[in-house]
């Protein structure tokens, strides 16, 4: 049996997050990797049982790491899709006879990581 692409991606994100929190030698990480490689329902069920046996705090940390990994994955996917769209626009404009075409990036104000407003100069 083959997993759908979305399920495979979700398991991959979960595996990376579990490895980041628990290390790659943990039984949970090995069970998730085995489920990804074999694509069998019984291995997926076994990985779920091992994951559910973790303490609540560790599951929460893995969930936070998985959320962060998923956000990064989505941003990269959107950036790749936007870049290819911009490249198509540039190619179309160049075919119309424009020799030099640049795509402007949208402006965004700088934000400080500590939450304070930037000081005026």
C-alpha cells in the first residue's frame, strides 16, 4: 500500500520534529521512519502507539516543532511557486521586446524581535 503524498509529507515533518526533540536513536523516531519506509498500516499503527506512550510535555514539544517545520515548508513552497510565476511574467515581457525587466518586491516595515517599536532617527 502506498501513502498519499500529503500523508507522506506529514509523516516526514513529524519524523524531523521527533528527531529534533528526542534524537534520531529514540524508539519513536525509528518507528516513524519504519512506517514511512514500509508504507504499511500496521507499521503506522505501531508508530502511533509508541508516539502516544510519550509524556504529554514531550508530545507538546514535538507538536510545536512540527508546526514550525510545517510553516517553513509552506513558506518555501509558496516562494518557489511565486518565483516560477515571476519568471514566466519576465519571460513574457522579454518576448514583447523589453530587454531588461525587474520584479519589485513588496515593501514591509522592519520588525524587532523583542516586540518594541523601532526608534525614530
